[in-house]
């Protein structure tokens, strides 16, 4: 038995800050629901000495799943941050959710991370949500290592998942370890760099393992994959590549590691490890891989700085503790101690008691307490520096995406862009006492989650919650009830329909008002034209000769813009059309900006009904997995939901069906899918685009809205 040397645990420094940035790794752990992200995080915390008792997700005892809702449902809802040390290196780890309704958490975590661990299930393989998260990571240019987990499960097949990574994700995995045994015979891994076998005993203790020779029956396979590894990585260094071609002798381990690190940081390939987090086998090699191959803060491209309108300034926040402070708030979390603002510090130092400028609000804020997070416990710090991920208590006006900087050297970092909600729900407090509590609670929840919006319906006084999906809003209502103790009555979910136009109309409108003294006068001639899908509202002016003076053009634009929220069909917001101001008239005394703004508002009401208004509905990209014996039922059901089947891919454990389905048809889908597939089907969906509603659906929606409005008037 190999004796365990706890040498690296002597470097477990809690509140002192390291200054060598090459020893930092800011990483995220992300994957599909149930691939084992949170369990993997628990094992990492155990191995690094951060926790002494391992908590299990299925028992509701995982360290990073500390919300009641997470513990009950066995899923991660909000990303949790923790810091630990391994072999002298500091890991800032963010465990992210896998469920599609919470991809906002994955997106904003990726924004501030330098590297990641993509976890895949050994039996489930590359599942729908893994693909979405992988795409987000590609967009954010985050280097990753791959960890194929759950190799102890029935149906696990490491080589199949490696092939899926190539085929489904169009990524190049470089296999670093091979599994010894499969399913319940899985006992360890072969390290292809050292060509040694790591074999664990059956005690479940991650520290009880031996390093020995590769089993005889795996020797040939290990040699084959070792050669493939060498050939995949040596082209990162021309000199090494040429020497290998001449001598046909593999370079030594240190040279290979340098090549793998370079290719990983450039995202040319992804080092791929295997193991079973639940059985405590293989996680150490993943941690070593994070140190050896993932970038430190100075290895990644510096963050671009922008002006207040979001345009790049050509300057960058270089990771350096000696430069002026640049920090991005990427998450707000409310807990029993107050509001926590999570910051990624890109340059400079953050010190307790100093003042920082929020470039979004233009106000300065004093830094009270700085804490290093370990899920929901914290360690106090005096200061933090470039490369750190920390939380600050007591920030008053900071929201997700805001930049904090040195007041003497102001700058704004590239902000985050969040998707618009596609589903809404009306709620109302059960009694007057709950109304005030509800307002305070919702205010906190909006700050925590930028994809969650709250509006008040002016006519009915109802509160409307808007979010990314049924589960998203279901969890929000649950948090309101249990975390904040607010009892609410919940209406049925509503789809975020929109309106657009189908015809070009040339029109004019004159606003004239005379009531003693100076009057109001503004005449506008304009053309309203349908725009391309996704183009939004566009305003332009081709007025010549000064018939509408230039200073009144913004008022005309403002007038049209102010009407966008109330379409003429059913009061839904209007999208995708262009207004061109072509001509008009003004009066030297009576014309004013307000007169032209009023003219534009009336022009909108006059012309939109003539322009062929049309209801459009959100279409979701739906990715469904089903066992092969239920494919017919699932496709038939998607067709009944007005779905368009885009592709079918058969895999060893079932079939993946990609389709586009109107959101209005997807309510309750998870229950129906589970019934059809005996509980084995799963799906993910995300907003894709808007498309015109069929006439019968549009008529039904308009009728429903009209009746609802009448009922409100009666009240």
C-alpha cells in the first residue's frame, strides 16, 4: 500500500493571500444534470482537506448544495464558490447548475473563470445540457479538461463517451487515463503519461490506493493510446515534432506536459480523464491535470474595457496586482448575514476600508468586509488581489455585471448580456401583511438573478414574475414561500408573445392643439417597414430641407419607442420593424419636442393597425433523449405540440431528437415525457427565435387577453 503523504495540506492557508499568480487556478465544474458535478466537488474538497466528512447529493448533504430546494431536489440551482489548496496551488472553484433553466448561472460563472472541468456521465455520455454548457464555454473561450465520471455504473463505456465528445461536441479529446475494469469491476485507472496503474481498494477511502505496473491484459491498449496521446500533442512544438519524426522516440514527460498545457490553453484539444467520484477513484489525477494543463490568471487574454455605451476602448484589464483596481461583480447572493457581492478581481488590489467607484452608477462604495467563500461559510480577509474570486458584504447599489474600479483611474469592463425571459406567472399575496414582505423579498431575488424579472400589471395590480422556464419560476415561488415566508396565490404560466407587422405603410400625422397662448404643432410623414427577425426597432430620418428640424428627430424616435410595449392586437410588445421619418412640418412658435413626441405616439396608434399586425410566439430549441423503444411515441407527441423535428441521432443507450417547438405547447412536457418513456426520457430546451402564430392560435390568445382585460375592468 502506498503511504499517504499529507505534505501539501501544510499549505492550507485560509486568510493569507498568495502573490504568485502562476499558483492560482480559477475553475468551474459544469455538465448535464446528474453527471456528478457536485459529487466531484465534494471529493475535491475532501482530498484538499477542506472538509473531513463527505456529504452526498442524494442524501441532501452536499457542501455546495446548501439551499433547501437544492437538497430536496438533488440538483444545483445557484453556482456556489469555494477555495481550496492542492500541491501548493490555490483553487477557486465554482460548482454550477446543470439544469437548463439555470444556465444563466453557468454563463455568468464562465465569464469570470480561466478554466473548467467538463464532467460527463460514463453511461449517459454527452447529454443535451452538456452540449449547451460546452457551447457557452466555447463562446467564453474557457479552456477545459474533461472528466468522464460514473464508470462504476451499469452501461458505462469510457471509449463510447470519448467518441461522443468528438462527434457531438466537435471537440478533440486527448485521453490521459484509461479505466481498469468496467461497471462494478472498475478498480482504477492507467496514467498514460507515467504508464503506471493507480488501483484503489474497496474501502471507499480516496487515499487508499497503490501505484503499480499496468495489468498485463491492458498493456497493448495502453501502448496504443500512449502513442496516440504523443502524436496528438507534439505538434504544439515544432522542434519536438521534428525530433520525434526523426528519432521516433517519445519526448520525456516534462516536454509532453508543456505541449499538452499549450494545446489546452489554446483550446486545440481537451485532456480527458476518467474515474468514479462516488467511489472515490481517479479524482487525484484530475486535480493534477488542473494544475498541469489549465491556465493561471496571467495565461488568459486580459478582459477588454469598454466605454459607458459598451463600445470597446482598445484598453485591457491586465492581470497585475500593481495596476489600478478592476473588478467585475458576477453574482449577488442574499443570505442570513446580508447581501454578498461576488467579485472577480482582474487587476489591482481590493483592501478593507477603501472606497471604490461603481462605473455603472457613478457612485463610490466603501469596502467593508471581504470574505473568502466556502459554500455558505466564510473566512475574513484583509485584502484581495488580481486573480482572486472573493465576496464583499454590504454593497448597496452593485448589481451583476457592474464594474468596481479605482476612483482615480475609472474604467468599465465588458458587461454581461443576459437572455430575455420567455415565460411569466401572475402572483398575489394572500393577505395585506404578506404584500410588503413580498416586495422586499422580490427586490432581493431580482438582484440575485438577472434572468428573473418582476413587473406590476397596472390594470389589475397583480405582480408578474418572468423567467426562463417552468422550473425556474417554480423554484422562485418556492423560495418566496419558504426562504422569505411569503404566502402567495399563483396563476397559470403565460407565454411571452410579441407583435410585429407584415406590410409597409406610408403615412402622415399632424398634432395640432390651440388653447390660448402658445399651442402645440408637429407634423410628421413617415414609412413603417417590417424588419428582419431579431432586428428589433430601428429609427432613421431621411428628412431634407429642414421641414422637421434636426433637434426634433430624437423626440419623434422617443414617441415611437414609448409605444413599443403596447401592441395594437393584444397589447404585447412590438418587435422587428423600422420607422423612417421622411418629411413633415413645424411652426416657428408652436412646435416643440413634446409636440413631435405626441405626434409620434398618435402616429403609432394610427398606422400599426394598417400594417398587417401579426402575433409572433417564442420557439424553443428542444433536445430530447429517449430510449429507442419509445422514439415513435416521443416524435408523435412533439408533432402534436406543433414541433418541427430537426434531427435524430441514435446512440447506444437511446435516441436524441432535436426539434423546434412553440413554448406554449411545452407546458407539462416533462411529466408527459416521463410517462411515455417509463421515467427514462429527459430533455433540455432554450429560447431560439420568434415565429408567426398560426391564425387559430393567435385568435385564441387575443380572445383570452380581451376577456382577461374585461374581467380586470369589472374588478
